[in-house]
């Protein structure tokens, strides 16, 4: 069940509920007094957040509050004051109502609090707190490190000091995902970078994004940042895709990878529907569990096909595949300037791409497709994608190409549910395709994914 975190303001009546919740959650000799709670809210309001159920703004789940200190370690004196110019944030309370405990809310609330502080309160270099021994594991799971036995006397039990390094937490991470596969070293790899909105929208960020994409040297690197708003189980994100050579308007496998990272890395509850705002409009993604497997379903635009432009030589294209023009059964062009050619299953097996020749074809990419061979059980059609003009000799699995292939093969086979194999010799992968009856201009692409590595970027926009 998703949570919503917001600052606790004087205008809200919840200050009295927070005071009551504090008193009910700690022993009398440890709980903050009502005056302490009011002091923190009035003088350190930027660090006082309350959590509510996303679908009910009155359902107070819990709260987190803290004050600033100039000291790097917590002492009795530094914990009892608020120094506005301090760089250490001392968390005083992490409280969840008893009715909402044992549901994962405490961890979700604290992690979201830390994210907000790291993104919005740049003066804070570290977050510190003290906890009893039985709670240290919880705080460590939220990113904190135990540093010492605290000298603070607060009640009868000993306390441990824990610290989270905000400067390290602000470093951007890069996650590499193998999309359209459940096995590492298969499918199509994409890098995913989740960014704070301020960095994502920084003027000139495109140059940095392209540089990181070149460094990753994958077919696509995806960059995403959360938007304000979202409700009823919907999360809004901005999303951009870059090859090592340029920004692209649509990328299926990097979209799937982005959604998978948001779910798998704990950014979103698994039941959330994601709305990605992109150059191709709003793309909707959700996670589905089938037979114990996690699938990402993407709602993409169905791409219409038009006759091939006169600028494109099918003779040249065929030579680039080690075929002749007469081997091409049909040729079409997509709205994204890809050329789609159908050949026979036998000729498909004989393809030997010449990337120099294919790079001369006036197209963003070249999609070669045929009926699936009999030994590829359950598969309706197969394809390969070549994009040397955009720095991708051959793409292992291309979601955007299937936005056109879906309509093409649906018409050829008179089916609205299809199973496709992108048969890249090195990797390849499988895509489940559905053209919904009530939305004929859309296509649902569904695939699995797996994380192959995580890393840290020592650069930022």
C-alpha cells in the first residue's frame, strides 16, 4: 500500500495526533514532550514529515522529525537544540502507528525521508540518530552505518549511534539490466540512471547524458526522474533515452529496464502503475506476476507502416544482408524512419550482415523479419534489428521495432496476441505482444528482466 510523505505544517491539525502518537510509541522517559514536538515543527519544519496512506489524506501512518547540529557526533546538548547552519541532521523520532506496523511502512517512510533530504536539503552532509540494539538492523537496512556506542543517556537502556552519509547517497547510481530475458548475459542490456528532478531538468544536461551513454557504450542508457503528483497507485516519471551517438524518441528495452529498476530497487511499490513522460508521449508500465515470474508490461503506441521512401535502395539493403532484392517479400517504413523487410524463414537463416553497406541505407534502423522456424515452439515470428547509422550495429532485442512488427504480423496472421523472438545470434530475447480490442492504436509489450550489475557514477550534471 503506497505512502505519501509531506511536511507537517502549522495549518494541519495533525500536530496533536503526532504528539499523541509519540507518547504512545515510546516509554515515558524517552518520548518527546509536546513542547519538544512543537519546537521541532516550528523551528525545524523542513525536517518534520508526516506519512499518510496515498489513497486517504487523513490516514496518518507515522512521522519522522529531526533538527540540525554543527557537530558531527551526537551529544546531549547537540540533540536538544536546532542550529539552522548545521550540516548534521539528527533524527529524533521514526514512528509508525501501531495499527500500521509490520507492513513495511517504517522502512518505506524512512527511505523516502532520506531521499527527500538528500535531494532538497543540500546543506545536510550526514544524517545521524541513536537507536537501541534491537533496532540497529532496521536502520542498517535503510542505509545507515553503526558507528559507536552513544554517550547519550536517554532512558535506562544503552543506545547506538548510526550515520548515513548524504554526500555518498547523492552520488548517482547506474544499474545495468538485461531486458526481455530472465538470464544474465541474455536479452538486451540497458543502463538506467535514476536522477533527482533538479539534475534531470538542469539546462544543458543533454551533453552530460550523452557523455555517460558513450561511457556505458550500450545501445541505450535511460535517465529518469520522478514528477510531482501522481495518485491512486500511479507514479509519474520523466524518461529520456540516449544511444552513444544521440537521443532517441522511443526505446522499448530501456523503458522495460527503467520500470524494472524502479520496482526491483525499492523506488516503487510493486502494485504501482508507472506513467513515463517521453518524447513519444506517456508510456504506461506495470508489473505482473505470472507463474512466480515477474513481467513488465508496457503500453506503447502501435506504429503505422507506410510505403518505403524512394531514397531507400532495396538492392543496397539486400546486399547488406548478403541477399538479393528478389529475396524481399515485402518492404515498409515506420514513423521512426526504420525500414521493415519481410523475407522467408530460409533466407532469414542465411543473413550475413555487412554493417558498412547497411550503414549507407537512408534509415534509422533496418528490421528484418520472417515467420518463425518450426523448431521455435510457440513463436509466431522472428526478427533482427540493425542500426549502424545510430551507433548500433545489431540490437539484441528492440522493443520499439515491435511497435511496428506487432501491427504487421497481426494483419498477416490475423491474430491480436503474438509471441516474438528477436534472434540476435549473440543474445536475443522474447516478447509477448497483445493488441487490445478497445485500443487499436496501442500495443502491449511484455517481457522479463534481470539486473546484471550496479555501480556508482563519480560525475553529475
